[in-house]
C-alpha cells in the first residue's frame, strides 16, 4: 500500500514532468522569430494540458493513462507557423492570434476525427499491427525520449547535429543527465519495489545540486549558465487567455492551411492508436481502443477550445505515473494539477529546478523502454522479427517516425509473403487409385480404373493463391505433364482455396495454355465462375462430376478393347447361380422412389440390374446430401447385413431401376444348406469392401504427405 509521503512525492514528480513537457512543446512551436509570443504560447499550452489531462482521466477505458500534448503535432504545427511567419501575408498584430487559432482548430479537428473513429469502431485497426511493429514502435519511443532528454540539456546551443554531443563545451551537460538516468534505470530494474523510483528521483535532484555545488555553482551562476528552467514570470500565465483572439485571427490563412490541419490530425490519430496499443503491451492490460479514441477525441475538442496543442496518450508520463504507484484517474489529475499550478502561479515554482533533472527523468524512461524492447524482448523473437524491431528506431532517426512505422509494416508484409510462399498450396496430389467419384462401381470396373491410374492427376489446392504461389503451381503442373505420355487429364480442385488475386487468375490461363500445348486436358473444380472469367471459366464444375466423366471415358474405352468379355460382374454372376437365383426376387422402382429408408432395420442385400441409384443422408444436415451414386452390377446394402445396425443412409432411385433382392434370411440359410456358395458370397463382398478400404487408406496417406 502506498504511504501518504510516497503518494505526495509521486504526485509531485508526475506534475513536474507534465509541466516540463507542456512547456517544451510550446517552445517547439514558438521559437525563432515567434519567440516573442512564447509566454502567451506557454499559457495556452498549459491550459490545454490541464483540460486534456482532466478529461482523459475520466473518459478513457484505462483511467491510469495520461493524455498530453505530443511532439509530432507540435513539430508539424511549428513548420506551419514558421511558413506563416515567412510569408509575411499576415498583419503583425494578427500573427499571434492566427497561429493560436490554427493550433486550436487543429486540436478540435483531431478531436472530432477521434470521436468519429471511436463511434465507428475503427480504432481496433491497430489490433492487426504485427507484434514486431509494436515492439519497434516502443523501442523508437524510448530512443526519442532518450534523445529528447539529452537534447534538453543543450537547449538553444544545440542545432541538431549529433557531433555536438561530443563537443567538450556541451559534453558535461548531457553526460550528467545520462549518468543519473542510467543509475535510475539500473536501480529500478534490480530492486523491484514501488518506493524505489520516488526515492531515486529525490536522490537525483539532491545529487544534481550536490554535483553543481562541487563545481562552484549556486542558483545565481546556474541561472546565468542556463542550467535551470526558466526564467518564468511569477504572476501566472492566465493573462494569455484572450477570447478576442478568435476575432483577431486571419481565417483566410487558417483555411489555406487545411492540408496541414488534416495532416496533423491524421498523424495524431495514428499516434493515439499506436501509443494506446503500446501501453497495452507495456502495462500488460487490455484497453477498449474505441473508447480510448472517443475519450482522447473529446479531450482534444475541449483542449482546442482553450487553445491547447493536439495530444493523445503519453507513453513516458503514463509509465512514470504507473511506476510511481499512481492508480486510476489520479495519474491524469496529477499531471493536470501540475500544469494548473504553473498556469495560475507562474514560473516561480520551476525557476529553481535544474534542466538536467527533467532530462534525467525523460532519458530514464527512454533507457527503460530500450532495455525492455531491444534487450529483454530479443529472447522471445525470431531473428527476422528482431531485425524489424531494430530497423524501426534507426530508420525513425533517419526518415521520421511515421516512415519508420510504415517501413516496419512493409518488412512484416514482405516476411509474411516469403514465409507464406514456402507453404505448398497443393494439399494433396492423387490419381484414380486414390481419388474417385462417388459412383459405386463393381469390382471389375474398379480394377480397370486401377490400371488407368496414371491417366489422371488430381491436385487438391488450399490456402490463398497469389502471384508467388500461383507460379509454383504452374511449375508443378508443367512437371506433371512432362513426366510421361500416359497422362491425359489434370484436375485442379479449388474447394479449399480461400481466394486468389488477379495475378493468379492470369496464371490459370497460362496453365491452360501449357496443358493445351502438351495435349493434356485441364479441368477445374470447386471454382466459382463469377470469380474467374478467363478462358477456363466454362470448365468450372464439381470434382465429383469431373471424376465420374473421366471414369466413364476410361471404362468405355476399356470395354471397346475387350468387347468379347462378359459385362457381368462377379457379384452379378453370383446372383445368377441356380442355387441363389431361386432364392431371390425382382423389385422395380420409379424415379424418386425410395428403395430403402435411412435408419431402417432391413438387412437384405440387393444387386442393381439396371437404372441408377443415389445414396442420400440427411443426418445433422438441413438438406439431404448425396453420398454416392450406384450403377448396374453393384451390390447394395451389404454393410447393414454384417453390422446388424440400422441403414446409415437412404437409397433413392435416380431413374427407373430394377434390383434383385436376396433376403438376409436366405443368406443365413445358405450357410447351412450350401456353405461353399455362402462362402463365395462373403468373399465377393469382402473383396469389394477391401477395395474401398484400400482406396480410403491411400487417400489418408496422401493427405498426410
């Protein structure tokens, strides 16, 4: 439990950091020739920070988050303000009002877009951001915090060139802050107790004063050397709030900057979703991102009304408050309270604080993020993923924050495409010995189809087919029809394919051309004709229909070359035996008539003499499903005779059909009167069942490989 003293210290430091950031971002906008308006700009920035902090404390899904002005919007607005200043088209007395209103309108626009995004539930788009991108984003945030903290110690003397960090004149300033930041980071990592961070921050403040004392500095010399915040006026900043600014501004110039306003708003929304997602990871909590967007949007609208800079979730401040033990809305209220005190009572509260202290705190937050996401997290990531995490912060330094995030997304997409292309889209490759139609044929025909196995190749495809995998499919098909002259048909089954791109559609036409040149017939199944309008679209039929047609062709050709051979099957010859024929009787059925119903208790065995039957099941289905088709010469119902279970499916006559029925009682009687004939029946049925089982095993084996 947090003690009152520790709570006071935590609130104090959270307030100080929030105020320091608010002042820093105002300084970014009002610099150079605009520095004459810095005092007014700080006042509006502080009041905006108070507003956005208080609203965020009561409107976000995670109340421990702190909303505050951000560096990216501040930098973009600074460029717009500098451009307005350079154009000299605005009257001098309207310049400050125009810039202040430009900032206000930008914040309101950001807020309105945030509320709309939350209402339309679009904020969850960041849920689709790859983990390496979020990790790289947090590492980049750490790098920018570290750089920003160290640059803060150099102040106006720093022009942005990295070499200046190494100059002897400025090295001591940032080195002092960096050393204290490292000490804080190491101590808080080694000793994981809630009181450690407040103690370390207090010791850092005392240590800095002690270090400066050893250098012979007092407050006067520190002020002269620019090592303290300020100087700020002691009377407060509330005088900068002037409602008349709305009427003094040049609104034509503001409207001309509409592209800048939209750019800042969009970048703020992206930053908001990224920061919120990053805080989820860092704090190990689940946020309602749509509520976060609505809350941040409302906060920006109200902040814009008082002239605040656009803002959103502040990762560094939120982490600091969380580590200091501030829970719930108290974090945001503390941050807003610090800015409110400064706004009301002026800079006297900050005039005696060293810049290096704020630099140490900011650098500590950056170091902690870098340690977590570049060092600790490397153990959980693969090499390619970790390379993306490393690439994002370094590219952010060179090309900018948003460009680095875009690069990370592109790298993740490239790795995904590469890895996905290594997955085979061919689920199984089969021939007629392993994949047949649902037509039940007699054993003699099954043997004929077995001998013709090399005439047909069936490729069952899956996954999503795109430009890379479609080229691999074309190469595989080429290998098939280059393997020998026996191949006559190639069937591509798209039943399990989730989709394909335009390139894949083009490749299908190229595969068709390759097969035509090789004299092989290409057939497609399971492909929606509405999604493929190329030259192969007219061949998109079901796989069962295609296989049945191929089987019929093979069997007709085999019958033509063996015309003297009897067409009777082994089971048909058995039914013609005198000892069997006298025990059978003939039944005839009209099209659509039920031969045997599903779940019936009949154990009789039939021989289809003429016509065509369908095996239909309606169990656990809204509509009846055709399981198989039975042709003349095939036995019907033999499974129920052996299992003594109800019929597993119904048998329906597709056309006028004639069947010979051998009742189960007659079969049982044959076992007593003529065991040899009964044994012959059992052998024939077992042969058919063995062929079916062998085919099923082959199909399963093909799926495993």
